[in-house]
C-alpha cells in the first residue's frame, strides 16, 4: 500500500475539501510513480474516471487469482474498495453497457441485443454521462464505451464532445486474416457486410507479435486518454470544471492479440485448465451453450471438440490480454497521480461481464452461469472509501449510476427511464453495511432466463415472457457445496426455490425485445 496515498485519505474528510499535498515523487507499489502537485484549491465537485474493460472476469491478483499478473489493478484495488460479489445484469456487451449507462435492467428497457439502438427505444433517456453533464461536468468517452458494431452506432448524445473510437478486433500479422481480408468479427464491429458474415473468413483467435503497446488499439486509447486528462487538469485549474471521463478497453475480448511480452509473463503450463467441462446435470436444455462467438475464430474447430493444446493456448491468451490491459490502466492511474488529481478524482473499474474459459464446456459469455456474470468492481472515492477494503455486498451494474450521483453530491437520479439500481455509498463507507440481499440478472434465449443470485444460491427461471408459472423451467445452484455448478438442485430443494421465487416475483414482467 502506498503510504502517501494512505496519509492523503486520512487527511481528506470528505470529497471536495481542501487539498494541501506537497510536491513530491511517490514510489507506489505495483508500478505507479506519481508527482503529487502542491494545491490549496477547494474542489466543489469531484472528477470521475470510469474505466470499462470488455470480457473481464475477476481474473486479477486482487481477487486472489494466483495465476494473474495484474500489479496495476491490484494497486488500484488497494486504494479503495473491492466488491467480491458484483454481477453484470446481462452477459453480453451492448446490453450490459446499456444497464450501466441507464441504471436500468435490460428487462426494464427491452434492450437485450447487440444491435439495439438506445434512442429508438428510449428517445428521452438520461444516461449517466448526460446526467453529469446536466450538473456542470464536461463528459468525454474513449475506446469501447457503448457497443459500436452489429448495426449499433453507440450513443453520441451521451457526451459533450465526439467519441474517440478505435478498433475492437485488430491484427498485426497478415496471416491472422488470411492475407489482410475482412474477417467475420471485424465486419461485425465495423458494421460492414452484416448480411454476409458467414461468407467471410475467420480471423485468428490469438497472435503474439513483437510489438509496442500502442500498435494495438488499447495502447492508443490509453495514450489519448492521458492527453485528455492533461487538458482536463488545465481546465480544472483555470475554471474549476470537473470531468466525467469514460475510458473503455477492448482486451481481453477476443482475439487475444497483444504484444509478446505479455504472453511471456505467464507460463502456460501453470495456468488453470477447466476442471468440469459438462453442462450441469438436470439443467434445462435451454440454459446450455456450445459454440457461439468462439466459432468465428480460427483454429477453433466447429464440428469437433477442442484439443488440450488449443484450450491451453486460449487460456494463455486470455491471461496475457488481461496483463496487457492492466498495463494500460496503470498508465492512466499514473497520469492521475502525476497531474495532482488523485485527491479529487473518483475512479471506478468495471468489467462488462465475465468469461467462460472452458468451464461447463463453454467459451466466452452469453449464459446465466457464474463465470459469465460475475465481474470485477473497484471503487476509489477519496474521503469516502478507505484503502484496501473489500465487501461481500451483492452489487450489480445498475447500482453504479446512483452511486456515482451520490458520491458527486448530485440529486438522486430519476430517469425518465427506470432507475433500478441502489446507491452503494453506505457500503463504501462501511463494508459491513447491506443495501440489498441479492443481485438480479437475465439472459434471453428461446425463453427468457431471469436469475436471482444471493451470497449462497442462484435461482434461474426460464419461461416465455408472459408465460404462466406452469410453463417455467428452473435451475438452482448452491455455491457453498457446488461452486462449479455441476448439478441443478431445483427439484431437490423446493423450499429454497420457493424462497427465491418470492424475490423474483417482485420484479416486473420483462419487456419484450426492442426492435
């Protein structure tokens, strides 16, 4: 733990009080080195830096993953609070980001798909950055924030200045794209030839060139974000203008294309291989998944199982990609320190959903199971959070909106869309406080899957929207005795199903899928 940062936290009584940090160079555990600028200004509103990471499960050292190499995120966690039971509200990129930015469950909006357009469904929606802009903030976005691709164009209305966009699918080696051809996933994420996807070649699932960080998009996004932070610091000094900046990173989303040095940080023989690769026994057929997104990448076989070597390579690529994005985030936090903004900048690290790495025989996401829905959530709020704290309060993506509003001293947001989240500020002040006893999430397939996750159980209801209780199929998992989800216990624990159904019945009927 950085001693200087710890002392600063003790000196700050509340967000926005006087800061008197002396100019010095702080040597911070985990790789951050920051010059703390001398300031005696009163900051009426804190800055907000939101860091979004695609497909990031809690495969981080701060979450006790012994295989990860994430010194910068581990240090960031040490500055504030880590949520050990945080969950997305739907395990797919676009809907998950809508839930974050709207504070609304997908079941409240009907925004379940990659190609849904926010403004066609809710023209008057007040997104999280719009709410901050209405309250005097300059709002900016860089990288993968809203989902752009699959026909989706993001949401330019949410930000004060144009979005800084960059690639999600990117290769440096021509062999990865059959000599430079447009691949399936590149087409999806650039809104090209969307009606011809199956006629396009598959791109490589991974590459490891000798390359600099900024030869890939996340490195360029980090560099531009640092330039934006420098200009934000100037505005802060000149006009007291607070910023709300959202920086989104693409890795560890497939393809696992990152410089070789990050692959070299991990010995593939030491990485964890899936220990249970069957779907849960007695689970309804609708709940399972095989193939899907992973099949758009070579050399993944489409009509036969993967061999052990390929599984290990994919797992290696995932961990290498996490280490790469960790390094980019480290640069951002170092910039916050160097610019003297650590005392009055709230930092949130959020993964949009988890990721299956062969557990249950599933790869990527798009399920209601634990590995697809559990996410990392770190909050550093100077004057509110204490260093190196953690909580088992169940938290969800929709909670971020009201939490940030309260931390910034803004009025409680009221929509016009449904604000389904609750503020986590009482928990940030005291990790033993509880503001909810469960998390809610969903995933639609042929039926709608709605889930209640408590600290011990997950109940999933699969039913047609508006269907009668008699047509529902149920899953129940007990993570105290079965953390790998090997067996559906719904039939053998009717009393638990009944208790959790009572909670689920408090939620409105899901809206039908938006056009």
